[in-house]
């Protein structure tokens, strides 16, 4: 049976509510990702994780539905130096996600999980999670598949600095899923990460190093096998966490 929310009839959704079905909302964005990746990269990664996690949960007999991914969100102005970004203001983005969850809960769904697949959304989505809890006394779950795949990526990566934007990890993910959208002839190591790694996190990474091509990483290290391995690692971890979330 299809796990796409939008492909259900209303009686099928009523039955899903009755079964305490989990609803997953994959959240990406649209913004430049260097000269070699499509501007929809984060939404593509959100889609691949949404599908893989839903399939993993179905195998474990967890009732699950997945909405279509969110394609547009908030990005910092720095990425608007290149074409691609359709920037949504933070409050508009948060209200949009809030309303979707508010309506799911209004219909009777009790379990909602957000897949956060764009770095600029982390604080926003966690704030929405808290606002929903304040209104409904119901806690949703926010997961970052990239962070869940990080332990394996750290073991396998060839770039000693890793990836922040459009480098080894993201390029490998798209290579594993939609290789025809990647342009290897445009790879460059010119924006490889050189900044102080201890300041990454405490300071917004975009503020630590200038970028010439819109990248923050080195895609020349990317390969499809790495992407496939990270997809599996992030998916397995998410399935394990969501199974526990369903028992709350
Ligand atoms: Zn990205």
C-alpha cells in the first residue's frame, strides 16, 4: 500500500488515524549548491530519506505515512549571491510548518516526525516543535538524517574536513539517488573547508570562510557508494528512533 499521505482517500486517512499512524514530513529547501548540484539538493535528500525511512518502518509493521517534501524554506542571504534560492522568511516558514502539524493533530493524528534536511532550519523546526507542545500538550519528533549518518560518514569520508554545503557528503547523496543531476565536470576543490573547526557550530559556518562558487566543502571526494552507505546508516538510525517514539 502507498505510504504517501496525498495518495490516500479520506476513508483511508480515517483508518490511518484509527491505527495511530505516524506522519513524516520531509523538509528540504531550494538554494544554490555550487556549480555541480541542482538547487533542489536538500529537497532531493529529504525525499530519499523520507521514502527509505517509511519503507524501513513498514518492514517493522509501524503504520506510517509520508507527506510530499517541503521544497522551499529559509536560507541566509549569502546563498542568494547566486541564482536558485526562493527564500521564505523565518516566521512565514515556521507558521507554515506549524499549521500543517496543527491540522494533522486536529484531524486526530498523534504522531508526527519532521525530517530536517537543511542546516538553516534546525532552530526554527525545534521552536515549532515546542510551540506545538505548548498548544496541544503533544510532542512531535524532529530528526536530522545528516546528523544520524554522521558517525558512519566520519569513518568513511576521504575529505579530512568533511562537508558543510555541496561537498563530499551532499554530492555523494545525490550521486546515490539521482546521478543524472550531478555535473562532475564542474567539481572544484577551491572552496574546501579551511576554517577553524572548533568555531564551526559556535559561529555560523558561513561567517568563518568566504566562498567563491557557493560551496563549503570539496565535492571531488564524492562517490555514490558513500552516499548509499550514509542513506542506509541514517535510515536505520531514524527507524530505530521512530520505533521508540511510537511507544511514548
Ligand atoms: Zn544542502
